[in-house]
C-alpha cells in the first residue's frame, strides 16, 4: 500500500456503470449506461490521421477493466 504506482482510482460513475466489454461494432457511435441516478454517455469521436492529416472516425473505447 506504500507504492503509489499500485493505487488505482475510479470515478464513482465508472464504478456504477461501465464501457462496453466487447467491441460494439463500427456502426455503433453512442454508448449509454444507467445505474440508479448515475448515467454515462460516451460518443465515438474523430481524430487526425497523422499520415494524411485528415479526420477519421474512431470507435468507442471497449475492453475489460484492468484497473
């Protein structure tokens, strides 16, 4: 417990809700979870492709919590 690198903190909304465990697919651009009064909405975004300097769609974050 004395190693600060070993401590993980989670926001209370993430403790009550969560991101998709598996890839929801490229066509899903919005993820919403509700648990009690906590509501989480995540929308997929766009980033600059460093090779072309054009915006490209990126999917929703997903995967198991490794915190």
